[in-house]
C-alpha cells in the first residue's frame, strides 16, 4: 500500500487556504488531518471548506492530541521561529512559507532545530517550481544566453499588505513580505551570492489608504552587486492597483531571456476600433503561480516519502532574509550596504 503523508496546516488565512487547496486537490499522497489558527472563526470556515475535522487554536494542543508527519506553516513571519522550533522538537517535517524569519538569528535558530531533530525543512519559494522559471533556469545553466551579467526581478501586488506586514517591528516590510521571492530568484538565476545592495523607497499611496505606519513605503528599488561581478535590480510596488505582476529579465554575454508577462490568458478581444485590443491580466498571485504552489507541495511530500532533502531549504531562506536585512539597513542609513556587514 502506498504511504500517505499526514499534515497539520498551521494558518487558515489566505495562504493557508491556497496551500490547503493545492494539497487536497492535487497532491494525492498527502492528507490534511489537522488545522491550527488562533482566529476561531477563520479556523472554522477554512477547516469546513477542506473537510478538516480536528482543529486547534495552538500547535501545542495539536501536537498533544493528533499524530501527523509534517506541518505546513503559513502564519505571519514573527511567529515562524517559535512554531518551527515546536514542530521540529516534536519530530515533524516543516514546510515554511517565506519569509523564513525576521532576522538571521531566528534563521539560525530554525536551522539548528531542524538539524538537531533530523527533520526536513522546505521554504515556500514557489518560483523554483513554476514551469516557466524552471525552464529558464535550466536554459541559463546550459549556457543559452552565455554568462549572466544582469538580472531584473519585479513583484508588484494589487492590494495593500495587511497591517502587521507593513509594521517594521513585526515584519521587514515589503522588502520581505512582497519581494522575498525576488531575493531568491535573482540569487538562483545569477548563480552567485549577494555582495552589496543599495535601496531607494517611496510612499505614493499611503495617505489615500489611511496608512499611518512609521517608515511605510509602497515603492522600492534595490540595486544589487553579486560576488560574480554581475548586477541586479529588485522592483517592488504594493499596491500597484493594476493586477499581480511578477516578471524577470536576465541579460547574458550571448543574449537576453525574459520570464513571465502581464497577460494572464492567450485570449484577446476587440469589439470596436476605438477601444482597441483587450486581454486579461493576472489578477492574483494564487492564479499566476498555481502550478508552482502545487509542485512545491508535491516536492515536499515526495522528499518526506523518499527521505531526500528539498531543493530549496534553510540556506536559501537565510540568504533571502540576509538580503532583506541588508536592504533595510541601506534604506535607513541611505548608503550601499555590503552583505558581510549583516552576515
């Protein structure tokens, strides 16, 4: 009989729903048998939606009453360290949504806990599993565009981040909550570690959205120099208003490669010549990266079943956090910051 991996979902909000949908609908060798969220009404609605009977407001209670193989953590960043330590100490494998943690000290505590417990840790960088990004990575590695010289990655989100995500005391702002995927993407595709960053931020829409959070920004640009000598740029806008926009451009010594597009469907409509052509765009991150989310969770389950390490783990998560920490330091100190200053 084929073994099934039993999972406790920690977090019943938007990301928790997204991952629960991927697991229940597309990962046949996994089963969600418990769900945890301190918000009881959210917990009730999501658990009923996915047929999860055993629900708890704390992980401690779930660990005490239910036996499962792994946890999928989709809660706010400031909760990650303690939840991973609890799960790892109980011998549970961990899928942890990005960002890995608030700082490098928390990252190191997480790494130590999973190593000590001999459990797997996978970070939720779904672009590593998106078909377009995977193919691009393989073609770059094969030398199709030569040696990478420059990479530009943007993530622009349509809506305002939740209050905790824009509070720098409880998160690292948009640089982490929106652009974590970009930090991992540029390092991955350039095949080089970060060396130096310089950050510029701006606030264009905070007032109209009644945001009074200190140091709030809704636009960010980060210039990057890699250890290889290559150059990079990360662009973040949230809210951008026009839709969900995740695109990457890599320029090599032999050519250029672009990943992603604004167009959400290969469908165009024209009803009159004054209006012109109309084509749908990506409205949500869930829709844009649906296959990536499914593939990353299937990979996590496969790694548990086959006792192998995930292709994206704590090292990758820690480097993304290091980039965020350095870029935030650059923002506050108005200067370029070398990664060696924060590592």
